[in-house]
C-alpha cells in the first residue's frame, strides 16, 4: 500500500467516523450531548429551585410571596433538544424594607461568593437605590437573580434550573 492509498483510507475513515458521530440517538450511551444533561424528575428539580428561593428568603429574613414554578423545554449545552429536555423556572416576591435593596444585594453577593458561586451580573439601577444581582450556582449551574421591582418594598427572585432530562412521562 503506497502513501497515497494510506492517505485516502485515512480520509475515508475520518469521514465515516464524523458521519456516524452525527447520527447518535438520545438513548445512545456514546452520545456525549445526551450525557451532558442530568436525568431527574420535575419534582426533584422544582424542590431544588424552591430550596434556593428559601435560602434567599432566610438570608433576607422575610417570607416568600406570590410564588410560582413551571417547566419548559430547554436546549442543553450540547445543543440537545426534545420534549424530555426541560428547565424549571421559579418566580417569587419578597417584602423588604424600603431603601435596603442595595444592602440586601450586597449581603447576597457576599454569601454567594463565599459559597463559590459565580456572580454573572451585579449592578445598581440608575435611580441609585435599587439593583440586580445574578449568580450561577455550583455544582448544579442554576441561575439565581434577585432584582428590584417597581415597588420599593419588594424584590423579585427568579431562579432557572439547568437543563435536565425528565424522568416523567410527557
């Protein structure tokens, strides 16, 4: 076999491997995209979202109100998409003392940094008395945002889970 034939076979082998890698199914254990998504029930993910919201409420020292959670389809970090790939979002309000928004956000920033979470947004609004902070949790990569609202006596909490593969029948 000459060098030209070996090069042709190597190119053909690479082409076949590339094509077969693109044809993996979600049930294929060798599909690295599917392996990147945690498998869990919606109840378990919702429980974790609520736990994070309660952690914020404990830090602030006020109860949550107007709480709601829901799930929706999600595109995983590897581009995987189907109805079983989901995310859970929680939305909550929490009463605060007027004029304390920035102090509370600073307290959350310190707590989240001490927990090793990445702060992805941290800013004060133009009015100078409100702001927003967002963190990515570790190790589960949930997104937590606490932000000012129209009402000077409340903050909104938004929590998104990372994408997961639902064990629940759809």
